[in-house]
C-alpha cells in the first residue's frame, strides 16, 4: 500500500484502472486530468473527503491493490450524496469564486455564440472579438493574475496541483489564440471549435478550483496570511480601477439580454 501511496496517480490508474473508477465515484476526477503526476496520498489529502468516507474509499482502493473484489451495491449517486459538502470560503477567496461566477455566465453563452458564428461569421465577428477581450482582460489578466501572482504562492507541499492549474491557464491562452486565428482566416468552424474547447476547459478548471484547490490552499493558511491575501487582492482591484468589474459585468449582462 505504502508504495502505491507514493506513486503518481496516472501510473497507479494505468496499473489498476478500477482505482480510477473508485476515485471517480468519490468525485475525484483523476482519470480525466491531463497531468496526473500528483501522488495518490496527496490526492486523498487535497480532496478533503470527510474522514469516515475517506476510510471507506481507502478500504476499496486497498482491496483492488490486493487483488480482491472491491465492488459494492452502492451507486455513484449514493456515494456522491455522501461526499457533497458545503464549502465556506474566507472573504478574499470568496472574491475569486465570485469572479468565477461572472466567467461562468460568459461560458454559458458560448454554445449560442457558436451556433451564430457557424451561421454567420461576419455578422458575429464583433461579439466574438468582445468576448475574447473579456477572456483576455477579465478572466486572464485580472483573475488568473490574482491566482498566479498572489494566491498560488500560499500553496504548501504539493506543487503538482498548481502545475495542473497553470497548465490549464496556458491551454486557455492557446484556445484564445486559436479563436483569433479562425477570425483572421474567416474559418467559422475553427472559431466555434476553439470557443467550445475553451468553454469545456474553463468549466472543469473552475470546478477544480472552487471545490478542491481553493479549500485546500485556504486550509493551510494562517489567519494573518488570509488577511494579507485580502490586502493584496484589494490592491489588484485598485490597480485595475473601481469600474473594471462593473464594466465587464455590464458586458456579460448585455450579451445575456441578447441571447
Ligand atoms: Fe485558475
Ligand atoms: Fe480561477
């Protein structure tokens, strides 16, 4: 068991695919993670599964490692109900979660935007450019910069999970470039393909941050560090100007009304 706890999760799942299924049942999505270098023991810690449920999950994992039958009559839904937990964030972290809410409102409009682009690229060129500007300015320059330059420095112990997040940010920038390339070449299918992939990536990314990364980083922070974080976030907000958030919220609201 010890040996597997210290092994990268992708290798564990390759050797024992059933462990991927067990983790997935407990809402731990390692199978779909593109990096997979986190150690099994870190994954269990990071996901902050309630103790009694963690014990039950570990029993199943151990059974698989020992070549025993770990199947039960419980469905994924039964387990999901037990794992669900309400997360209470500190004020500065809540600010990031609220920023996610605005990003998710834009992401919700992407399928409709893709349909419109496929029907008429030229007629929707401007709205795509504005949406890309929202992604660049609000999601990346403002929100991701707060994470990369400030929050991630407080993460102790497991660098792999931070690397997963940074990798997602990089991929997002790649999809944004692809959208612009599609516009440049007049390729509607490529624009909508890139927008769709950006939406999928960011939806998963935000879920990982809200449910796993933020609670985990916060758990390792002292009250003084949380207070420092708040000061630093306020400084960033000030740097971007008091009307910055309202301007982009207004943009998303406008799009929602037209949808
Ligand atoms: Fe992020
Ligand atoms: Fe984020």
